[in-house]
C-alpha cells in the first residue's frame, strides 16, 4: 500500500465494509474452518447493514484467491462498487474486525504498511549491465534495462523520484563497483538477492527490497516520535495531544503527522461535517459550522481522524502505548 491508494479510498463516499480475519491454513481441517469463518463474517456483515453486492464481493474475494499457506490474515475494504484493498497479512489479526460504516476503517492498513510513501530505486547489476527499477512511492514505477552508464543513471533517477533509499542487487563484484561509483553512500543498501539472468529469483529480490523498505519506515517512525517528544510540552512547541486539541488542528488543516494509539482511542466518537476534514468532539461545535450546510454525523474517531488527515495530505503514524494523552491521539503541527 502507499499514500496515494489510502487517500483514494479516503476520498470515496461510503458506505464501506471492512473485514480483517484469520485465513490461516495450517491444520488438517483448515479449509472447513475458513469456510465457517467466511459464513460467520457474512452473517456479521449482514447484521451490520452490508448490501447484497458487498456480501457478493466479499465472498468472491475469499473464494477466488488461493488460501494462505501457514498462518496469516486477510484485510479487505470494499463498497458497493468494488474491492479497494485486499491484503494478505503475515500474521492473523489479534481480533477479527467486521464493520460497515459511512467512513472506511484504514488503521489496519496503516499499521501494516504505514501511510508515508518510500520512494526508492532498485538496481540489479552484473558485468554486462544494469537493470533499474524506480518507484516514486505513489504507485508510479518505471523500468530501464541494459544501462551502460549505470552509476550516473541510478543517481539521476534517485534524484528524480526523491529516493529515500537505493537498493543494489546482483553480482557481488559488479554491485560493489556500482556502489563505489555512486556520488553518495547515503541510504544505499546492498542485498544478497536477485540477478539479471532469467529465473534469477525475482521473488527473493522483492522480499529483500520489502525488508529494506520496512526498515526505512521504522526509521522514519522513530524520527516522528522523537520529533513529537521534543516538541510536546514546549510553550512554542509544534505538538498537541488529546482528542479536542487534535481535532481542532485537523479542522485548521494544521496537522503534519497524526499520531494514533488505536487501543487507547477505542470506540470514541467525533462529529464529522459535510466536509469530512472537519471533525470535532462537540455536537454543537465547529465540525458542523465549518463543514458547510450539510448535516453532521457521529462517526468513530478511529475512522474519521485518519480520513480527515489523508484528505489534507497529512501522514498517519501508529504509536501504540507511546502517547501522553489517555484518549490515544496527538499531532505534530505544520505551523504555529
């Protein structure tokens, strides 16, 4: 997942169905157990107000895809028009999620992948040349083959996409030479996977790149939390905590990073105006007045706050057990 995809979902009008379930296939009766869970989820979706088309889309998604081998989970976000996210998770969810609501529940996707894109470049090199893949972090990729001036092209493409990491793969000697020829060593990572020859292990390379990107996301996550700790509590600090303070910052489009502890936030509710970026805790307060003439509605905060943040281009950071407020939300601000 990436920020563009999350925002595209946030921009859609619901209602949405969200399901996160255990799809493990690690016992002799795994197929039967999955079928029972599928039927149970369908009953829960129906009780929650899912349409017939939502149910059909969910059942088709579960039945059409091959089962997970071993333990794993599945996360689906859909509406009447289609499935907008369908992710296989490396571990079963701690608790099954089945929701139907006017806003999409995006936190499970953020917890899994983060909401900040990681633009990157992957160069697979041998003595004959270099294959280059670029990704701007917003779903736009480009591939180049048989590059003769590899170091120059890698550096140029990295600058073009604003790459936060350059991954080098392929033959050891050629890889080391390319590494030496690059103008900078910052955020350059070599991996022992992949090659340019046919059948050279693309799956292994993809897994290695995913591991590098996950490490980059963790580094960024730690930087955000450190920045929040440095700003919070200062008289002129660019940080707030608490549901009222955070929703006020969201209404002013003044949130750079929205920090959420989902367990602490729980099932708290907020008011959402016609403009879904306008959220507040007071039923008679700014959410309705600032949100235009349309009606307000009461929504779960764990759905409404991420949607509001994405609509204004803010990042969402999951911070379980790391926030000073009892209600599980905080924010780094863009300006005073």
